[in-house]
C-alpha cells in the first residue's frame, strides 16, 4: 500500500503543472490593447497572448495601465509580458523581444486645410505637431525634427487620443501617431482628420518579456507560437475585426 505522502509526491511528479501564472500588462492603444467597459480587455495583442496562453496551458492575467507604468513594471518584473512595444537598443537591456508581430507605421494627421500643401518633410517647418510621449512614436518625430534642424514645434501629450484631439480641434496643426491607433480613433469619433500621404515611418510592434521573471524556455515557447499564429489563416481571420496587419 502506498503511503499518502508518497502518493502525493508521485502525483506531483506525474501531473502536468498548469500553475505557472503570466501577468500581462498593456496600455490603452486601440486596436492593439484596450479596455471596453462591458467586455473587458480586448485588442489584437490580447487575442495573440490569450491564444498562446491557452495553447501553452498557462494562467494569464491581463491588466491595463499607463504606458510608462507598464514599461517600469516590466523592467522590475511586476508584470511579465507587455504588448505592443517597439524594439529599441536600450529596451533590450531589460526585455526580451519577440520577432515583429504586427506590421505598422507612424503617420501625420490633420484637417484638410492643414495638410493640403504638405508634400515633403520640408513642408512641416513651422508646424506644431502633437505626439504621445515619451514613446518611440515621439522618438520617430524627433528624428524628423532633427532632419529639419528643429524647425517644427513638438507638443508632447499623455496619450494618442489627446494628440488626435488636438489636431481635430486645430489646437495643433498636426498629430503624429501610430497609423492603426489613429485610424481607429478617426473612425470611432467620425473625425475629419486625414493622413498626410507618403510620409509614413514604417515599424513593427512586438511582444516584450521581462528578463527578471520570464525564463528562456517560456520565451522560446512564445516565439514558436507567435510564428505559428502569424502563418495561420484561421487566426488571421480571427483578428480581422481589428484591421491590423500581421508581420511577415
């Protein structure tokens, strides 16, 4: 007869562990990751991570918080995973990055009267531009400003929504934003804002993992699952409603 303690030990060894908990933190950037009052957290990032958590039999808790808070929490290991996030050399010191999950870009938006004569970057000289920052979006705009010898006025604001509102109300000549977030905002608010043609800065959005809490094993499993999902027509149709492009 197997003693109760010995039986419990055997059971622990032979039963798959589903106790691993992953805490996902993200900031409000529709259509990638956002909170709906009735449905809770949604978005293309949420769909990707929820699917991977189910496939790997992980318990995943999803939270939404301010952007800078999410970055700091990921660095300290208070959260394990963050999406979306653009890669950068300084960030790699604290985070593992997946390959690009979404193909996206940054673009300029304004009322028709403010964008009709903008054909080249030089036409931005003297313009006031609202941008969410500190962020990689703002870094992209700073590079444009450097190219123009700092002759545009950058108005850094705390959210994509605020940048778009400023341009919509003509409080700034333009807004500079992620194109997917801007497009969603324009549609939701029935805004008259339009994108300046041919001046996009293309980038990719990734999933970031805390080096303090996420093992290489878990990170590699996520990498494999991300690759599978990007090649899945079924999953592509699942996130079609968010109107985002999966990266190649």
